[in-house]
C-alpha cells in the first residue's frame, strides 16, 4: 500500500516532535533548579557523583553492576572480544554523532578535486547570503559567464568565527563548492595568482 | 567555582533558568529514551552554567550555548550507558536494553522513520532545525562548527531525508526500525505526567 504524503517532509518532521515543551511539569523544572544549585555549591565532585548514583539505583544493585563490570572487563582483557549482542545499544550517538569538525572538509588540492565547481570570479552583486560572481576562469563545473551561489558565513550577514573570506563587492576570489554553495575554509579565498595557478593545474589533471 | 568565575547572583541564575530551562529540558527529552536521564542531563547542564556563569553568553546566544553544553552532557551520559549495558550484556547474555519502536502512522511516522535512516550527525542537524527551530548561526553554536558548514550539511541532510521520506512513503510507512524512542514518546509525545512520575 502506498501512503499519500503531503507537504514538505521537514514540516512533517516538525509535526513529529516527540516533546510538548509547553506541557512540561513546572514542579520538575523546580526540582532541576534545586539540584543544579545544590550540586554547584557542593564542595567536591565526589559529593555529586555519590549523590547522583545513589538516586539512580539501589546500593545493592550498584554494587552488583560494579562487580559485573569488573568481571567483564577481566573477560575482555582475556579474550579481546568486541562482539555486539542482540539488544545492545549502538555506538555512542547521543545527539549528533561525528559533527566535530569546524569545516565540512579540510582544504587541500585533493579535496578541492572533489568539489563540483571551482573558478576564479569577481563579485558582481551581494544579496544576503547570495553572491553573484562574474566568472573570469572556470576550472571545473561552470560554463556560464556568471553564477549566483549561497555563501553563508562569508557575506557579513552572520557573525562567524571561522570559514572563508569576508566577500566584498568588486573583489576577486577563488571559489569552490558543491550544490550551489561556496565552501569556506580555504575552498573560497581571495584571488592570488600563485594559488590560482595551483588550482588550474590540480583541476586540469 | 569550576573556572574561577565569581559566584553568580542567585537572581541572575534564576532568571537564566526561568528563561531557558523548559527549552533545554525539551531538548534533552527529545534525545533521551528515559525522562530521568533527561532530568539528570538538564540538572548537570545548569550546574555547569552556575559554575561558569561568567562565561555564559547573554541574550540570544544563551540558549544555543546551553544546548551545546547539554549535548556534551548527554554524549557523556550515553557513553556511560552504552558501556554499562554492553558489559552487562556480555556477561548475562540477556537483552536488557529497550528495543527501538516506532509505531506512529501517517506522515509524522514516516518522517520519524526517515530520520532514523540518516547518519547521527544528519539527524541532529535536522532535529535542531525542525524541533528546536534554530537558525543556522545558532545551530553552529550548538555543534561548534562554522555556519558555512552548517548550511552545507543541512542542505545535504535535507536532501537525504527527503529521499528517505519518499522511500518510506512508497514502501508503506513505518515498520519500527532504527530508532531509540519508545512508542509512548512518539505516539503520545512526552506527556507531563510521564515526566512527573519519574519512572526510576
């Protein structure tokens, strides 16, 4: 059976929000506030750990788990097993997985070769995060005289701690990216002839 | 105080708590199989905020900063849980961990199912977008990446999500795969009484 779906899938995801924030109990929030202030003003980390573990499980169970853990660690040391049993949780992935790098990819000539487009261009127009470039030379992926790209984080509309150049009207840049996005972190940079020559060589290979 | 910051004025702390605790608790609940774990994570998040009160950014930057702290707290919490359960599993040879369940019908269920088929980092980007409703710059703060990277990754994640959503739609809907929420959370949302009861 094929189900009929309507609208933007992201809207459907919004509707599937598993939490009704407005329905949360104020008493629970008050308890959290008291816990936070109590823990913060306690003198040692050990005090917090002891309190937290005591709340989470009965002492006897905690002792049992500790004993089990010691035994299993010993077993693992002996046999080096890393087999996952049915029902075990997946690898740690609490809230995002490996989103750790500041940039999408590290810039070098090898990763530059993976981009959909790369060119030498001069800024004709800026509108929010959209930048229209006059293409001086296309190294890859463009066959038009101008192109409009999203250059989020490089146009001054958002304060950003890292990324690319601060793109200005009339200035010349080397730009590379995918899917209509100019990538920061070296994939976009002010034009320099020696770098342009390297791009041209790398992308011609 | 953990970082040498002066002790915050309790009234200042209470103001920050009053403005953001509900949102941070909702953030944690959306990412925890157990409400008690979410409560622990939020308590620890605001403990850190208290200790580092001088470093807490003010204004619009406060909430994404708190989300970012809570994210790291949850990450540590989950690692501990995984280690604990894995050790117990290996010794006892039992299935102790809650099994993934998704039982909601309709487009929302399809969306949950499709989300569960993405990589963890893609899931988190879309959760922050769809559930916390954060702009790109604030998502960048939560995740500690550049706003340029956020824009690019969201673009890719949305594209993959739409493919999975339509694939699920063609296949006939949710089958209860690949997600850690309980059916209670997905079908009925996290209700106030469930949080109030404290299941453990």
